[in-house]
């Protein structure tokens, strides 16, 4: 997937008719395209592994759980991206985490209810 759009025709970029949707789209693409290209090359490219690790660890944030649903075993399995997952003392702890998922989800629900947040997505929907 490439985020870089083809250059817009010059007449659209030089137009001041902001009621024309094509002019607005061309100007938006001209502004956004370089940033999208940079993001694709740098963040998803050079820093892709780092980004994957950040995504794997986000379930430790209760607000992420609130927005995206309960923590699952797959979330814990995602921690295998980190080097510590292979450490002889820590690897067994990751397995223990799987048995603690229900308690973790319950604690998050309780904390959110205490704060007045009443809905958390569940695995079942």
C-alpha cells in the first residue's frame, strides 16, 4: 500500500474556488501526501518492528481495553515480539498472564465502573 498520491493537476492546485470538491481534494492531497510518504517510509518501514512492539504492549493501558475490548490470549501471545519473552525467568510469567486475563479484565471493568464508565466491549460483542 502506498500513501503517496499522484500529483494533482496544476489548475486544481492554483484554483481559489473552494466550493469545488476537486480543488479541495487536490489541495488536501498536496498537503498530506508528503507526510503520509514520510510516515510510510520511516514509521512503518524503518521503525516497523518498534511499532509492532508498541501495538503488542498497548493492552496494559486500561483505556485501550475500554476502546477495543477485553484482553485475550492473543494479546499476551503478541508479547513474544519482545526479547524479554525468551528470558528463562520471564517466559513462564507470560504463560501465567494467560491464566490471569479474566481477573485483569474484571479489575479494569471495576475501575472503569468506579469512574462512571459503564460500557466495555466484550469478546462476545
